[in-house]
């Protein structure tokens, strides 16, 4: 067990009590048989509260003016539910082989689903999401993110046709529920969503790259808000927090209820530190610091980004707001401006 709907209420209330009011919630692993099971998402698994518990949680969040999005990945199927038969309904490559996804070698592979098949499934499920009062679907994989030519003769589709299929899905979800959200969305999905979560920050590792530039963030800021990697899953916590400030990104955490350390032995949840009680103090502090830097520029475009010195970056919003981030172990000085080591300054 990760998080029951009652524990979800406790988590949201504790974060809310930190003085953080602008909260968005994605609930993952709610589906029948849990996080590793894809296909036949409804009803909500009874062991965490069932449909009634989930609706009660969403109603609780709405009383605090907090939207709740239910996480789903319709691009893979692990259980044959929704009428899925992999030989008939699987995504095929040019050789006619049904494609598989496997997170680790101990895990049984999941079958990729033909996009035109999962479009039918999502359309059918939308009413169930609406009955729970969910504010939208958070598409964790596939939709809005992954494009493949489908050589399944029953559902044959080119890449451009798959893009249009996914755009229809996002539009239908938005019209039915109010919003659609996508993890690390491709640009073809941007006009159908209102937030991008876990937007990639790393560069392509091309040998000719000498300096990474936050191109996507420069394009998006002021149009669509975004976050980077979950704050409590960072490889290097301090530099990656500073990068989120440099890139104009909102904080985001992945949390779970009691005994969250058990997740490190789970089938496909490769998160090691999820217990919300361990992170409350940092959540409050990170939100305070991010708010200090970014609260006044949420609707502003990034107009310039440059390197001032080795390990020192400047991001400019509009024509009169600069954020200088110092990644070095020594202070950065520029005239009267001093940016402490491993810190940022707002001008």
C-alpha cells in the first residue's frame, strides 16, 4: 500500500497548513490492482478507499480550492482488460512485431497498445472520471509524449495520424473534465494542456554541445507553467534546485503515506524516499524560496538567458527583472551585486 484516500487527505492538509495555497494534486496508483496494472482502470482499488473514498478525497480537496488529476498510462496494457488482446490490438513495428515495454529485467514486459485502440478505451472511461469529480487526467506516458508509426493493419496509422489521435484524446478529456495534463509533453500537445510536468532539463549529450540552453523553458514561460523532476528525487538536490530557479520552474514532489519506504521493493515504483512526513519542512522552505524568485514573473516571458561567468547564469524576464544563479562554492560579485555561493539573487 502506498497511499489510501484518507492518507491523501492528511498529506494535502499538512502541505496546505504550511501556508501553501496554490496546490495541484496528481493521484497515481489509484487504479484497480495498483500502480503496476494497466488496463481496466476502474473502479478505484478498494484497498485504498474505492470509488467512494476517491470521490470523498476529491470533494475534500475542492473545499480547499485544490484540483485533483488522476494519473493514467493508456499506452501500455499488462492485464488484457478493456477487451485488449495483444495479438489483435498491440502496437506493431514494420516487421509486424508487437512492441513491449519493460522497466527492469525482473518485471514482466507490458504490451504497447495501438493508439486507435486506446482512444476508444479513454473515450469510454471519461464518464467514470467525471463521476468521481476529477478535474482531469494526468497522462503519464504515451498520450502527448510518445509517437510511433503503427503497422498493425487493424489500426494502421502514420506518425502524423497518431499525433492527431492523441490531440483528439487530450481535447476530449479537456472538454469532458476541464483539463488535460501530460508528463514531459511534446510540443504538438501544448495547445491542449494547461501544465507540463517533469519537463526535461538535461541536454541531448551530442558531442558538439558546449553549453546547455533551456530552449523549451524559454519558449513556454509565461504561456504554460511547468515543473522539472520531482524535487525529492533529484540526483544533486542543491544544484538542481538552483536549476529550477534558473529555468523558472515550479516545485513538485512525489509523496506517499505511511510506510512509504516499502515502495523500494515494489514491482515497478522505483522511488526510494516518499514518506511525506520526511519532506514537509523542505517543501515549505523550497516553496518560500521559489516564491521569492518567481512569484512576480509567472505571466512574463523569458527575454534573455546567458552565462555571466563560469558557473553563473542570468535569466531575464521582460526588461526589468533578472535572476542570477550562482552554482559555485564562492560568492559572485558584479559591481554592488553579490550572489552568495550556491544561491541566487533577484534584481
